C-alpha cells in the first residue's frame, strides 16, 4: 500500500526548508508542496490572533492541493495555533515541530533542565514547556526569546563576531540555570548551530526540531502505509511556492535546503486571504 | 484661511512615529491620522512589487479618511513607490521622506560625499542617490543597507556592545570612502543616532529625514494656507491605527514618539486588501 500524494509543508518564510531537507533525507521517494509566506514573514513578533489567522490561511492553501499530510514547519505557528489548525483540518494528519523536538529533549536531558530558544511568540506561548512537562513533569524548562537570530541568519552572518556576541547575550542565562539540552525552536537556528555549540560547549546538547519532525512524519506515514515508492519523488517532483520573491531569495533557500531550488511559484496574497474568508465563514 | 482636516501619515510599522513627533513639534495645532502596518512589517526586505502593493493599500486607507496631506513616513515605500502613489492620488499633496533628507544632505556635505543607510529595498532602489544628484550631480552618494538596525532597535539594544559592533560593521566602509554626511534613511535609525554619532565622530553629520520631512510638510501647508489653528490639534485629537497589536507595542511606540500613545485602533488586514482590489480595478 502506498500514497503518492504530496506532503504539504509551510513556514512563515524559507526556514521551513530545513525541515524539507530532513524529509528528503529520510524519505527520498516523497513529493513536497511547500509554501513560504515571504510577503508577511517573520511571524515571530506578531500577536497570537494574527499568527493564527496567517497560519490558517497557509494551511488552507495547501489543503486545496490534495496533500496526504500537513507539516507546520513554522515553530511560531506550531506553538501558537497548532490546535486551531488541527480542529479545522480533520481529514488530514497534521504534524507540528514542537512535540517532536520536545520528545527528543526530554529523552536527552540528564540534569532534567532544558532550555528552549525561539521567537518572541514561540517562547511566550510556552508550547515547548507544556509538551516537555506532559512527558516528564520533573523537567525544568527555561525559555529564551532570541529575536536577533533570524535577521542574523538572513544577513548571512553565521560565523561573525556580532553573532558570537549575540549568542552569548541570549544563551549565557540558560547555561547559568544549568540547562544541559537546548532546543533550537526556530527553523532558522540550525544554520547557527556551530556558533551556538561553540559557546555552550560539548556537554550541552542542541536539539534540532527539523530532524525529529521529519522522523515523526516518517513514523506516521509508515504506520498508515502511506509512504511513497522510492522513485516517485524528490526535489524535482516537488513544488515550491512563496508569496513574495524577496531579494537574496535563492541564496537563502539554498542555505536552508542544502541544495538549489528547482523552480518557485509566486502565490498572490489575495489568494491566501480569499481562502481565509472561506474558513472564517465555516 | 485654514484647513482643520488631519494630516495622514503611514509607515510599515511604528518607526513613522518619529516623523509624527517632529510634525507635532513644528505644528502643535495639527491633527494626525497614523497607520502602521504592523501585521506585515518590515517592508525593507521585500520585492518592489509587494512594497508598491502594500504602500498603495496603506495610502488608500488614509485617503478614505478625508486628509489634507499624505506623508509617506516609510523610507522603503518612499524610495520604491512614491511616484506610483502620487499618480493614484492626484487630489492631495503627497510628501515622502527621501527628498527632504536628500536636500538637507546636499546642503551639508562639504566634501560632496554623502552616505545613505537604510533597508535593503531603500538602498537597492537608489532614490536618495537620484534625488541628491538631481540637486548636485557632483556629489558622490554611497548607499549601505543595514538590515540588522531595525531588529536591534526593536530589541531595545540602543546602547549595547552588539549594536556598537554592528554600527562599525556597516559604517566603516562609508567613512573609508570619505562621506562627511550620513542620511539616516529609515525611521528606526534616529533611535541609534548616539551610537552612530559616537562611531562616525563629530566631523560627520547625521541627517535625520524625519525632521526635514516635517519642515517640508510645514512649508507646503503654509504655502497653501492650510495650517490648522494652534488649539485644534495635538496628540489627543489624533488617531493611531495598526494592523496588529504586536507585543511590546506600546513601549516601542513611546520610544519613537517620545510620548505615550493616547489610544490605538486595530484595522483588519482584510480592510486594507479590499481597498487594494478597488485600486487595482481603476
């Protein structure tokens, strides 16, 4: 048994391509339909209402494309609006990035002290804390919003003195609190992993949610018997959509994906908001 | 003769309040209607098409409110789409922030070498360069995009080692090129003026476009006989609208405005895009 329909993946921008990269690494036979809302990114500093509305619009657009599973690759949307999206999309499995990352961290922390870094909205929502403490209430979770990491990655300053100083500025507190495991709770952060690891040292483990999310997707598709046959998919059989062709787009996409994007379609924002009006009327 | 209708001011976010502050300082009798598109800010890294579309939507919303003059307080929109907005809004004077800043710089540079700092889109559009060289073709203009300045201001790191390092990173090149005058081509940057001035030294002049834009508005209203009588306006008689109540909103607004905002209305994004559909049909 197999299902050759694509997996839908969305993010506020291009960072979700780090999840796509891991999906292809584990399941080269899958096809992906990706949506990056580059006209309205970043979501991480916005209100919960706006994040819910934007996230629902993204999800609904992908649902119109006959996908077999939806990945909410955006940590901000996963933290703030996953329940909301799941309630509206009953017919299709929905996977966020929070639970897989939380599970990996709960397994890894010896000291039972986990740090979570992410956008302001992700940390404020506290979804990682709830997910970890549901798994093990004895684990202490320390959240730290790091709003400068996304622009630093987008500026390409991955290994720069400014970035090292910013890493110290944000992470020192988590080390002082004794965290031995840090969840990179934003799809942009894997690109900073070397600089972060250098500062926190080898005794502190960094959990990349993208990797664990891809494993979760694989487990679900395997359980449902819905994996695609090996030769049906891959990058060239996939589709990538954005709401704005921002400058440095291709360069940035390649950095997140680890490969050049084959082609990109522009989706008009009006199309997203029209979808939303339908949802609101439901 | 006088005109008590409000002045409309818009920006991608809250930075435009630096212009509002100067408007009140010069013309305490005016009323302002302000729109900050906080649900979709920042505009500075987006494509020209998207900036034009967002800017036109912002302008159109204010035009529906019977304003006597429109200020495009956003450097990105002023650089990319001022002509476009002026073509669609014939009945009302439109003032952008580029020309006033360019004029001030052209008058001030002794070495005839001007640096311009701004968002990626502002620098790429080259509007400051064209405006300065129309005034004096002999002036050399050096543009430098500084995408980290906006998030640094929004993080409140106005006087921090990270900010000092970032200022050096971006501005050293302009000093090496011999610029003796630097235009702060983004409404967020006046909040960094001390840190910038410290690095560039007292012999380099920093031009704050907000101040010169307010003077331009005053000149136009005076010429038209449209200034309001002194007691008709001020902060409490003005109206402030945003498309998203982002966290830290009030704190940030107060930093830009130099005073607390009296009250704020939330405008739904759908209202903006509906306005846009009308414009597109024209």
